[in-house]
C-alpha cells in the first residue's frame, strides 16, 4: 500500500505524522516501540519485537529484607580522606 505523507518541521528537527492507515494497519499506539532501518532510499519502520522479560527469583524488597548497616557490611565501606577526592578546580 502506498501512502503519501509530508515531512514537517517539529522543533529543531523534522517529523512525519503517523496517522490513518499508517497507524491503524500496524496497530501503532502511543508509546509503541519501533525499529527504524535507515537507507539512502529512506526509512523502513517496523514494530519492535517485544523484549522478553526475565522473571527473577527474588524481588528487590525480598533481597533487602532484614538488612541493616551491619548485615549490609556498611562497616566495610571505606571512608576516603579529603586529600583523596582530587583537585576541585
């Protein structure tokens, strides 16, 4: 299908409005992630393949549960001297 569009100024850049069949046929919605292939002939825009989310065995809250400065080894954190911060200029 051939669709005619117009590239217009948008701020300091250029934009192509994705509306009508350009939006509806590939089922683009606000926030849709896309892959854009750039060639000398133009642009080829496709929906990005969904990234598989890895289900981790523990949540952040579970990992931090029960931690305090002693069990989190805060006592092992170095206290740098003022001279170790380097030049402030």
